[in-house]
């Protein structure tokens, strides 16, 4: 996971900025990137607090989110915000250079020095790229000047921990505390500290449930925490509770997606993870049903935006193929692997480092089927997988496995 701290120009109104950025995030979600982004707004003010009126507006906005609409108060505040020229500052994140001209007609950045602005948000992502930041900036209304600065995981963890301790025990800050616990939990899980991550995620889920009971929270927050806690438990062999949590998240996302198409992606992702859980628990038919549901959702989304959702369709094909292969339906699985293979072959041309490992996995799985029909074709696919794995030191075990298989097939 990589981190970026987003700074705002002095004078930006916190609540209006929050509303604008959440809108931008939902737009990015529609492009198929959800849920790789985690925005944190509980630490967005260091010296100035939210006005009392804004606190009331936040509650109205939270209630309105259940219907996928912004509150009238939120829109009104956004309209009152001074119209500043949007700008994104050059940043280097894990050797990924962003051009200073991220947004056309960008303004000078001298007024955006971090020390001058106590207002910031934290962006966490499993993969922050220049394109991702450009997309996010482009979808943020021109009401705010923004600059992006690298942030280490240790820095992000410190911000989250401070927020958790500051908000814990304060009923008025339950929403902020729950968000802080959830985001810190995600960070810890991604850095292999699952025990503490589980504890924090449970605390976040409990907070979201209490907020929803008080009509001060949103159902999607509960669903998100259920999903994240299920992931943590599944990774720790807690498949029974994970299944229950995935089912709860699924029910919520299914209802939300009827009113707001933004929830189609988390719905499909939950179907996929639930399917893996069911397969682990020895229920392959149910697992296959949920994998097919996920594939159907992604295919419909790809009809609207092929470029954004093609990788998800390919991944869903691969997941369903694996389920079919394990149940002995090799021919059907091979057809799905070929569909995925065609997509990933195209993706590799644009970003080899990102997609070649997955392409190697598909070569490897398709090779077994081809070898039974045409041994030389199977060996050729396996050699292709071996060559791809060799390029990446962290795939040395995969490369050795394929090499051993090649010796066996020779």
C-alpha cells in the first residue's frame, strides 16, 4: 500500500472540500477503481475545527448518502466556496513521477505550501500511480487547489492512531473514530499485522452499527466494515464468521445497488470473496453461483466502459475457471481461461510489470488442459509462464514450480 497526503489551499472550507472529494471518489469508483482508495477526513484539520453548523450538515449528508444523493446543505456549502484554480503539484510516489502539468492550465503552487495549510486528507491505495492521481484530481471540482505529497506508511499510521485515541470515548466523534479504526485496520492488515487489524475492524464495525441505529450513519459503511473484517478473518482461517459477514455485506450492497449503480462493483467483489469462502468450506456449487454472478455484473459494467472493466471481467473469468477446474470441468474452465488470456495479453502491452504475473498464472493453468490434447502446445504455454515468472524475484517459487513441471513433461 502506498500513501499520499492531499494538501488544500489556505481558506478551503473543510466540509465543502469533504463533500467535493467524496463526490470525486464516487466518480473514480464508477471507473472501476473502488475500493482501492481510502480517504481519511478525521485528521483534516490540525488547528481549526468544524463549525457547529457544518456538524449538522454532516449528519444530513450521511443520511442522504443512503439514497445516493448529496444533501441540500452540502451542495449549498460547496457553491459558497471560493472558486480556486485546481492544481496538482509534481510528486514522486515509489519512483512514479508525476508531471507538473497534471491538470491543464494549472496555476502556480507557491500558495499551496503544506505549512500554510492545516487542511489535508490522507489517500491510501494498494497502487497509487500518476494516472490515478490525475484521474482523482480531474474529477475533483475546480473549487479547490490541491497538491499531493508523498506520505510513508509510518506517517499514515501515526495519523490514524492519533485520530483513534483522540476520538475514542467521545460520542460526538463516533463516526470519526470508526473511520479511523477502519482505515488503521486496513493499513495494519496490508502490512501483515492481522491480530490488531481484526480488533480495530471489529471496533469500527460496532461503531458503524451504533451510528446506523441512531440514524446518524450509513448502511454502506456497515457493509464496508463487514467486508473488510471478513477479509481479515478469511486470511486467518476464520471462514465461518467470514461467510456470515460477507453475506451481510452482500445483502446491503444488493439493496444499495438497486438505487445507485456505484455499488455494483463492491457487490461483485463481495460475491467473488464469498465464493472463495464457500469453496474453502466445501460448497463448490454455491461458490460457482456467486462467481457467475460477479462475472455477470462485470460484463454489464464493461458494456458501458470496456476500458475500465475489462480487467475485472478477465479476473472474474479466471476465478470462475479455477472453480470449474477444481470440480473437474476442465474444458469449460479452459474456455474461460482463454477469454481472460486474451484480455491480459492486451493489458501487458501497456503495463508489463502489473499484468505479467497474472498472465503467467493463466499460461500455467491453460497449459495443463492443452498438454492433454497437444503436448507440445502445453509445454509451450508452460515455458511462457516460466519465462514471465523468471523476470520477477518475488515469483521465484512459481518459476521453480513451473520448471519442475517442464522437466516432468519433457
